[in-house]
C-alpha cells in the first residue's frame, strides 16, 4: 500500500538562493535515492509557507527513510522551525482517477 507524507515547516532563511544553498542542494540527491520513494514535491511561496510532499511505495519504505541519518540531519537544522509531519495511506483507486499514482 502506498503512503503519502506531508511535511510543513517554517524556514528562517533570507532568500530563495539560501533555500537552495542551505536546504535543497545538501539533501536533494540523497533523498532522491531513498528506496521506495516515488516522488518528492518541494513547495514554497518563499515568504512563510514551506512544505514537502513525499509519495512512497510502502509504509515500510517510508518508515525506513524516517530512520535515516539524512532525516535526523534535516530535523536538526537551526533554521528549520515548527516541523509537522503527517503520514496517511494513499487511496489508490481514487488517486488513479486523478493521476495521483
């Protein structure tokens, strides 16, 4: 069963360039290689809204990723604030209709 995760957070960074330099560039390639990751979507208005959406092949893949050093490293970044993570099973039948999976 596929799983989705929504991460929402604030970042205390001064620019879009800092977002890439401090947050995207150091982690994107490692995240992209995570076993079972179908996709990760990075979302932001670069003012006060930052989110990421992950789609996983299985709950086990998601749980294994959450126990990796990269997750601990990201969670400990001093400029990352108010991190909230929601994980929910994907309703595959409905998601296929809307090209979600």
